[in-house]
């Protein structure tokens, strides 16, 4: 362990790092891109003077001005459409949904215009927009503030969807999304904003289409994203103590799936467990199950198990809410079942 | 018959062609010539007074025209340009109808016959860098914005030489070169896009410091759209940030079979502008010169940074909502009333009566346009249909968005992937 400590210290000196929280990492990524490219701007409710309801844009309006960090009225469909029009005419806007659920009101614009206009214009107009915001099940926020929109948007052609889960990939994905010419939806999670991590000082981005290997292993492939990554890692500790060796992959790219990383893992372990926060019906897990079955059927020794949230509007009561989402104990049971 | 007639001729009012429900504000409140339509440059929006001014232009322009024979509203060149543009719109749409019934174009096709004055009146005042956003009734907006007739016709035939490579169709005309930002099938969804284009113009001037950027955006939409949330949300945002945009309502009284009066609590759309802090103007949309006068003022306001304007053009479509619409619901008397106000006939009369052009000049233009439209059809006929490799080419600007395949390579690296055999 002493050797590791020396290596870690050396690495810190050679590759300096700084510690911050996830929401600060998002802000740092956004700020750096805004400095780098004056066309990057932010639009959303309370992003300016209030600094963002989760502080992701704190201080940016003071630095860049009220037009670059635009406080919009409460009109999601229209200001998302406005962002799309701005993107078509040369800007690179970031649309913040105060809660991802609010973007249900912008479904018309996201589906019809964001996803389609590059195609229906015959490739003439690009829409380099980033749509981001916190979603997922929080702490007793009630059904409407606890939605997972990734399942609703995944069929829209022409958009990419990524989900961040650590300060490192939050900043990296934010920057990559801002530099991409495609419209990207960046899913953040309400409960992950205060995660702390040391991230590199130098400029870096995370590839939008790649998955992240969290823990290499041999016995089973566990695919997850966003907050469930932490439930999986918690379950992994228990599993390791029980003698299992799970491989944990944070898929990060919800659309398209990184079938290379996922496929290599399946070919190695032959057993797949998907742990997600989407609802059972029509979620990311459902699509992922189909994609893996189609592409890697021959490599599977057992049917894929997909653990999702219950098909229920997220209840307010704490215990009921706990039972709605996948808990580490269920993950352990599922792995044991898979590996029988 | 129901009590609310869509129109009635009121011979006693000075502007007999105005419908009673949208009759203009009494002339004593009217501001006079176009110069006075402008809110004085020193007046900021005073929120304690009624912020905008609701005016109607029909009276004034008619007055002005008859008053002096020396000051005409247009020069000969302008007159011929307007005439040619309207004839192009009309001839093109008539050809579309023919081609549709001959099985050359398909789906939903919405023709603009009768409304040419609005498109010509507004768009001919724009520069190339100004943007236009339209609806599904967009062929003529595209033509007025100078998208070549060949490109539009090919698009309608679904050929690769169409302005959108055949991928958009009748309801999705786009041209980056001419700043035509669509072509939208759902009503109202283009208005936020137009608001965004106007936002970019303001952003370029104020953030990117391109001091001479004064690009204006026009958003065209119909009476039905004025009951839609996006309309109101964008009126609010445009006025709030003083965006360089003009909201042009093409009120042709009918949303397919729904009469504007049956759908709207207060049918006077121009009154809704001041509620949001911008001027609301009602103009006779069958008269290209009146439309042009109002357009000059509204576009000028936007260019000077004074903010948006709502212009309601009273107009009419001579054909059904689309080529699939049997058009049985509209009163033949109403149709006849507006047919008598054909904007092309009106302009022709004006040009000849004021010796701006001769019959021969106009006939020459008619012939020229016939040839342009015939050429467009020929070009479209001879153009190739898209090949299968075009299927997925434009889904993403950056085709890496299709992701990484099981073999570790990006799917787009496979030259055949655009044919649509790649799973995601």
C-alpha cells in the first residue's frame, strides 16, 4: 500500500488534480467551454441571477452577462425551441431543464425539431444544442419531480443521450457535449450533485459514445448508469466478500450503446445483469436487453436479468420510494441467481 | 344559419371590404402615414400606459393613394418585381395541383393561392441574411425568399436535387443559403425557432460585438396557431428581450374546417400584441401594397432594435386547406367575395392605372414565369430519386452519433451503414 501511495503522490505531482463536487465539475466544464467559444450560451429558468436551482450555473451570469446566461420565463416548449432556432443560426446553446421532468413540456420541440431538423433539411442545418438537467428519483420529491425521461426520448432519431455519474465524467461529458455538432441530452441525477472527487487540472473530455469500465471482473457483467452505479458498487462489496468477481460497466452513453465495451464484457463473463432506474416498461434496460440479445446471444450462458424501478408513479412516503428503485440487496440476489 | 357570419359587406363603412368584427379602430385614433406608425424612438415601453398601439392601415393607405397622384407607393421596378413574385407563387401552386393529381407528388400539399400578397409584401423587403420561418404552407415563402423554383419542385417530387434532398417534402422547405428555416408540420412549432433566430441576431450584436448585425426574422403562421401556447409564449419572450422579429399572422379565417370565429374567444388577433407589449397591426392582406407599407414599418422597427411587431393580415386561401380537402364547408359567397379581391388582379390594375407598366410588360412576365415553372417541372422530372445510401446520411451532423459497433469501430466507418442496416 506504501508503494501505491507513492505512485498516487507522484501521479498527483506529474498530473495535478483538484477536488470538487459534481455540480462544480459541471460548472467548470461549462465555464471553460464558454470561455473557449463565445457562441456557447445557457438558457433556462433561474440559471442566471439565481445561479441555477442546483448551482450548476452559479456565478456565470455575473461573468458572462445576462444574455449569455439567459433567465427565461416558464415556457419550456418555447425556450427549448428558441434554443433550437439559435443553434440553427450559429449559436451553441445549453438548455437547462430545472428538473428533467419539466422537459416533458418541450417534447414537441425535442422530438420534432431537435431530433429531426438536420435530416428534414437535407443536412443543411446543424443543431449543436445541449439539453441538460437533473432527473431521477430523489429524496421524497414526489412523482412528478422523480421522473426518468431517458426512456421517453430514446426513440427520437437524431439525438444522443449521455448520463453522468461522477465529477470526472460530468465535466468530461459536458465538454464533449458542448463540442459536439449533434444535439445531446445530458442526464444528471438530483442525488449525485454533491459527490466529491479529484479531477485532472488539464483539459480533457469524455467520449460521448463510450462506456466506462468501473470495476473489471470475471463472473458477471453488470451494466448500469447514473445513480444506480453506486447501488451496484455497494452490492459489489458484498458480492466480493461472498467470493464473486463482478465486472461493473457504467454505460454512460444511453443512446447509442457502446456495444464494443459491452460486447467484450459479455464475451468474457457470459452473464449479464442490467441495473437501471428507468421503469420496467420501455426503459433503457429494455432496449439494452434487446441489443445484447440480438448481438451477443451466442455468448450468453443465462438469460439477461434486468433490474428496473417499479412501474409506479414514485410515491412520496420514504419506504415506498425505497421499494420503487433497485436496492443493493436485490442486486446481490440477482447476481447469485445468475451465477448458479 | 348561425348568427356569426364570417363576413358581411358593410357598404356604409369607408373601407367596405373590412369585416365588421375586425373593423379598424375609428380613424380619428389612427396615426396617419407610415412614418407615424413608428413609436417615437425616445419612447421606451412605458408599462404604466397601454404599451403598444393597435392600428389598421387600410384606411390610410387607401387615403394616401387617392390623395396624390404624384406620390406613388412603388416604382416601376418594384412594381414589376412584386408582380413577378406573385405570379410565380400563383403559377407554381397551380402547377403543384396539376402535378399532384398526376401522381408526381404525394402526401399533404398545402397551397397558397390567394395569399400571395402577404408573402410578396413582406419577403421582398428582406435581405438574404434575414430569416424566414414558415408553416406547412411554405412553397411560396420559399419562392419569395429566392429559393429556386427547380429546388422546390424537385423537393416536392421527392428527388435528391430538392432543396432538402427529398427528405423534407412539401411541409419542410429549408434553405441555409437563403435563410429559410422551415417548413414545419405542427402549427406553432416554428415560432420558437424564429424567436431563436432573432435571439441569435441580438446575440451577435450584443455579445459577439458584430455591430452591423441587424438581421430580422419573420415568422409566418395562421389564425389557428394564434390559439396555441407557443404563440403566446414567444410573443412574451420576443417583447421581453426586444428581439428583431415580426410575427406575421396570415388570417385566412379557416383552420381546415374550423372557422376562426368558432375557435377564438376574441378573434381580433392584432389586439393581442399590446397585451404583450408590442404594437398590433391589422392590414388588408389581399393588397400587396398595403402589406408592404406595414411590413416596411415592422421590419424597420426590428432592424432598429425597437423590438417585435404583431401584424395580422386579413387574407384568404382560394383552394382548400390541402389538396385532400374537399372544401365543402366554406360559404361560396365568402369565396366569391375574396376572389374578387385577388391580389394579383389588384396589383395589375394599380400598375396599369398608374402607368407603371403596360399590358405587354405584364404579359411578358406571365410568359417568363410559365417558362420558369415548366422548367422546374422538367428539371424535377429528370432528377434522380434518392439511392438507398442516402437513407441515414443526414440523421446526425456528426455520424459518430450512431455509436460504436460490436467490432470496436464506429458504425459510420462502414461505408454501407447509411443504407440502414446498422442497428443501434
